[in-house]
């Protein structure tokens, strides 16, 4: 399959959102990509089943920043979710009109990562604009408060890169192609992570990845990683990427691993289908 | 002895060109000092030299007397020798930005401080980012970030681990975190939970409660940790910034050593830069974190400004707004405020519209003329000042307080309560010179109690000077003006003609007008006509051409009026004789041109109770002075002709075809003549016109505008053809004011027109009727057939009629009215 053929098949980007305010920022990034790829924008608002259950169980919500307790009933939680879903729908519509894209919107009640995994089966490109799971830390708190900070991340810092996880030629070529385009659109560097064994086999994987990348565009770094879960998660955390592209059909894309990856990378995930 | 007409030499005072000992004014030196204004000059010198509070000046006098020029030249001469005042600038008050600080600096230093600050900021925009790019900074910063991140992760990690051990899930909620019983990686369904044995449920609830408490403790610490993290980052940044700043600020401090206010400000700038170092970092770096600002989605840059523009706007906080100091070339300032509005005087705070709101800061404070004149002199036109709302009050407030406080009229009147700037007041040391008409000065003296305290020096400019002995000085003044306005020089004839015109303007043959504005205009126009004739020197002919052209440009109205009279639309006789009808003379003043207008005045008499009816007054067309003149007539008639019995007439006086109102008493003699004519039934020579006021003793008194009045009647007579019998009666007291135009002088010289100077009503009546007035005899009667006798008889006759009427006689007032022979006969 050539890159051009793959591009024709990518007809739709599904953006998975939840109640977190940061979802809308992820939606905007995805819309930019959809505009560049000229594919449909599909919004999927996930009503997190865990949150709904939690609201019917003992315990309180602890508000970060103040430490105060807040009890939320199921009805309240559902109402909140409906409001957020309506806001997400309006934003999908606005962005689709702004970029002249066709669009759909759906609300589904499910567990986040399982729903993400499921969506990846039926969509060409899935963007997770979901909030990273706990542990929370400074970077995970609401962005509005961080923006007010005098130096949220230091006065001088390099732009956050686009990350791509290359796990073999079968789905990897498409992942790298899209990641490189996203980097070009947003004028960000691209960092390709290649988990591979040591030795010649590992070098071969790196060479394959390099061959998939075009010469032009933003700076690209290809990093070979030890083939362990821990090494991958550490590398993702250290890279501080803005987007993470990965193969939707790879071993890494199980529901459980998706949660770990989201937690470590703390950025939007883009699951690329092999169709 | 009959009154003789005035000679041509009496109606025009020539200036003899031969008396000048120069061939052209180019030979004359400039005039030293000020001509004919000794009083004003003395007052000016005193007022300028007096340095106590309240000794501001009010220059009063008519326009075109050179008040502005003379006052300004005096002030400039004085200011040249004075030290240049200090500069003033407004700078940001970093502690209270709404109260900008005023900086006082030696002359010329405010501008250099502004440049130095701009250069400092420019250099810091390079030095600070460079300092933050160093590996040392990055490493130290990363260490702080990691320390706090680890602190949080450790705290929350311990709770999460503990939760996992107790089969609880830590769930992220829209606002924070929550704990719930877990089943695998998910939260346990509520129905499942409720099916659990009570003891298990209680245990779970207790675990949740306990961990929630710990979670709460950690969450409560987060703001403190964040504050601490920021503080340490800020300290680090300040340290790095300080290193970048040290050398540059040190250089600045050295430049302003000894200037405490400047040094305080530099120290404040140094502190503030340490607090706001982010302003100096490349704008892109600060935005990398903001996803909504990613290029393809853009549109998020507020107000449509580029990041660089926003940075430049933010850095304006370090700019220096120089209020006074730019372009000071030494010496004290002499400022003339042409438009003395409130804001132009005391300055203003401008605003900038941004997203529907009006924003301002210290850099938008604009100086007023008081700022620019501080340490020197400010010249203001009094009338313009008083016409501007609140400007006079503001000026008084500033002079009383000796400081300039900038506030809008809205704030001053407490009409606006929004937050605005309160710039620190600037101490004021200024001498204000108001220039205005005398009327304004006296009004202010009378009506404004503050005026005397604040403007103690009156500089009174005279409009005229004595002609005798001053003509040669006046010639030098003409020479000076010609040079100043780059005009051709004048030959002696030209100068003589200008002197004559100055006398005409003065309205007195013994005086010269000091309305040098008018003289200057005449010289400029004469220069134009000389140029038209390709002459290198201005001569009398050019001056005369200029004068004629001046009149021609503005005499449309007088021409039309004369035309109406000639066409008999307006009825004025200029020959023959009529009873109860006389030609009066009025002056129409159009501001830049005045001309005489003949008016027919008529009188009718009948039996009555001694009242002279002023018809103009009855219909509100007569002014109070005119009415006063008419009332004097009653007094005169009663005292002279009816001292021993009631004045039993009723007379009516009217200005025929007058529709625009009459005022002044200059027609009162004409009214008396016509009244006497009506009483004595003596016809009045219509070839004569009359002007002059009269008192109760029958003395004719001086009036104004005598030249214009004579010329007005002359022009009419000339238009109809001079008969040699025509002329004007003027008060004798007005003879010194005669400077008639060439046409009149020529006609008088030829005996074709006459000007008679009369001192009394009797003299006037003799001229108008050709009959002796008659002197009162010892028997209380005037000589038979004299004017006065006829009047006396008629008054007695009317008194008899009235007496009979009062006794029940059949004569009613209607039959006895209006010079009726029948009435007269009945009374005889």
C-alpha cells in the first residue's frame, strides 16, 4: 500500500471527548488535522460509566486546588455530562463549518479506554481527547489555572513535539505519514519512538522507520527504545509530546495499555487504523 | 452775527510731507521701545519683574493696538535672560499604576532619560532571553519543577497505592478526584455494591472516608506547593534577570548620579523588571503551551494583535512620558495658547478604545500649555478663555494652588466616578498674561472676587497718542513696520498720508491712532498697489488707493442705501424747505466699516399736557439714550418757553422709514430743531442736515462719528448734484475731530458744500430757518418775528386753548391738533 492510497482510505477522524474541559482543546487540534487531511470530523462524547457509578456510591469528590469535598448525585452528574456533551456538539459543528468539513456527533455511555479501543476498530483515525487518568500532578490540573501562572513551564522551552510510536512496518508507515503531516501543519518537531530489541533486528526497525519518513518538513528524531513497557512509558513522559500517534491494531493498543499510555504521555492519542 | 461755514483747513489737518527730512523710510532707523504706550510699558515692566504670587498681568485695550506683539516681545526679552526651567515627565508608578509619578529633572534631561530607558529595554530584550537560554538556568529550573512534581506524585501515589490495596479506584472527575469501590479496572456498579454484606460495605465506606481525608489533605496542600514552586521559580528568574540587568542598570545609575528622583525611578524599574521578566521573553515561547493558539486554529490572538505588538504594548510600562523638555532651547518659555480650552490649558488624559472599553495609562497623559509655560510665561486671550467651558475656573484653581492637577471636567464636577488616572500634581511657577478688551477687565473686576487677587497688574494700552511732536517718531514706526513686514519703503508723501489716516482713525486732529494693526494693514495694501504700478517706493497715491479700495470693498450697503434715497424709496429731501421736517444723521457701524446715513425726522404738535412723544420708544425701536435725549427736549421747552405756565402741548417725534431701531442722543438737537419748526411753523432748509446732542440749556454738545455723518450726507448731495446750498450742522465741540475725506474737502474749498459748527440751538435755528432766533427781552418776550417769539406765542396759544378747554370750552383736542390755523386762531 502506498502512502497516497492510504490517504484516500482515511475518510474520518473520530475525536473521543469526555467531561474534562481539555477535551475541547483536543477537538480543535483534531479538527485542524481533519482539515489538512480533508476527512470527516466525527465527535464522540463519552459519558464515563465510572463517574456515573461513582456518583451512586459512598464518598465525595475532592476538588483539586481547594481540597474541599463535594457530593454529586447521579442526576447532577448526568446533567453535567449533558451540558458538556451539548458544548462539545456545538464546538464540533463550529469547527466543521469553519474548516468546511462534514461532521457527525454521537454520545455514548461507556468506559473510556474500552470505548476508545472499540472506536479504533471501526474508524480510520481515532483521536483521544480524553483527560489523562490519575495520578494527577501539576501538568494535569486544569489549564486555565496554569495559564494564569507567571511561568507555567518556564520562560524558555522548546515546543512540545509530535510523537509517533513505530511498532513494525505493517501499520507503522501510516502512523509515521500522519504524524509527519501533523508536525508539518503545526510546525512542531517530530519524535519517533521505536521499541526494539538490541542488535541488528533493532537497527533494522530503526532503518525501516527512517525509510517511511519523507525528507522535507520539520526536524525529525528517531529514538530506539528498549523493548519494555516501563522504558516506553518513561520515554513518553520525558518527551512531553503534544500528540501521540500509534497503530490502532498494534499490541500496544489494548484498553489497559491505552490508559497507561494516556497517563504517561499526558497528551492526545491518535489511533491510526490499518484500513 | 451769522455763523460762517468752516474753512477747508478746519475740516482736514494735513501732514506736510516737506517736514520730513528723508527721501524714503529706508533711511529711518527702527523705532526703539514702544511708541505712545508709556503707561502700559511701565505696568508691563513692573508686572513681569514682580515675582510674588498673584502678580499676573491683564493687558487691556482695544484691538489692533499691538497688545499681543508688545507684551510678547517684552516677555521674550525677559525670558531670554532667565534660566531654562526644569523638565517634567510622567512615569509609571509600579506600586499604584493609576497614580503616575511626576519626575523633575534638570533642563534637557527628561528627553535623555526617555531615550536611555528605550535603549535599556531594547538591550534587555536581547540580554534577558539570552540569560534564560543558558544550561545553568535550564538545569536549575528543571530541578525545581521535578522536585515539586515528585512531591505531588509521591503524595498522590501513596494514596493510590493504598486505595489499590483496599480494592478502591481513584477516579478523575471534572473538578478533581474521587474514590470508589473497584471491580477490576472499573468502578463497581452500585447495585453490586449494595448487594454486598453490610459489614463489607461499612468497611469500604470507612476505607473511602479515611483515604478521602488523606486525599483532601494533599489537595489542600496543592495551592501552597504551587505558590512555593512559583516563588522559587520567581526567585531564580530574578537572580538570572539581575545578572542580565546589573551592568545595564549600573550604567544608567551612573548617568543620573545625583538626581534622586531619577535614581528612585531607576531602582523601581529594576525591581519591576525582576517581577515581570516574562515581558522580555520571546512571545512565542509563552504561547507554546496554549493549544488553542496552534497556528492552524489561530484566531485566538486577542484583539487581533500580533504577539510582538502585545509585547511592545506591555513594555510601555517602562517608557518615559516627557511632559516638558522637548525642544527647550534655553531661556524661560513664553507660550501663547491660541485655543485655551480646559484640556489645552491643564492637559488631559487620553484613552484608547479596546474591545469596547476605554483604557489609559501614564503614557497617554498629554501636557497643557501650563505645563509648557511652567517656569516662564503664558499668554492667553481673555475672551477666548472665558468662552471655553470651565477653563477660567481651572486656570484660577491652578494659580491659587500653584500646582497643575490633571483631571477631566467630569471628575472636577464629580460627575464621573469610574477609576481613572490621578497623575501626581506638578508644582507650578508661571506668570500668566491675559489680553483682552477693557470691558472684559472691568467686568471681571466687578463680578469675580478672585480676579483682583490673581491678576493684580493692569497693563492698559492706549489707542491714541498726541500728534504734536510725535510725527517723526510715528514715521519711524511706519519705517519699522514696513521692514518687519518686508514691504517697500514709503516716501515722505506716503508717510504723510498714513499719518493723516492715523489721525482720522484717532478721531481727533491732535492725535494719532495707535491701532497699529490697522496701520500695518494699510501699509501692506499700499505696498500691493505700489507693486501693481511697478513702483519701488510707496507714495501718497498708493496709500490713497489702498484706502479707497478698503472702502469700496465694504461699502455695498451704504451704496445701496444711497441708491434708495436717490430713487426716493427712502424719502430724504436735499433742497427746499419744510415745516416740521429735518434731516438727521446717524452712523451705521458694521464693525469693519462705518458710514453716515441721513434720516428724515418729523414732528407734529397739538394741544396736550406737555408730553413729547418719542414714537421710536413707544414701539421699542428707540434705545434709552435716545429717549433720554427726547426727554431733555421737554425740559428745554418748558424752561425756556413756558416757565410760568404749564407746557400745554403734545408733540410727536419720529424717525421716518426707520425700521431697525435708533439709539444715542446725537439726534436730539435735530429733534429739537424740528419741534421748534413745528411749533413756530417755520420751514427748515432741507439742504442742511444736523447732528449733535443738546442739553436742557440749549447748548449743542459733541457727538461721535462726525466725519462719517458729514460724508454720508455729502455723498447723497453729490449723488443728486451739489447745489452750493447744502451742508451739515455739527456741534462746535466736534471741530477738532474733523478729518473729512478728499471729496468733502474739495467741495468745501470750492464753496459747494458747507460744514457749520454750532454751539447752541439758537445758532442752529438761525441757519436752518434763515430767521433770527431772538434774545429774551426784559419783558419776558422775544423780539417779534424771531424764531423764539413764534415758538413762545404758539406755546402760550396752546396753553390758553387748554385753559379754555378745561373750563368747558367747545374746542376739543382733535380740532386743535397739528399746527392747525384754526386752533391757533381760536386760541388767539
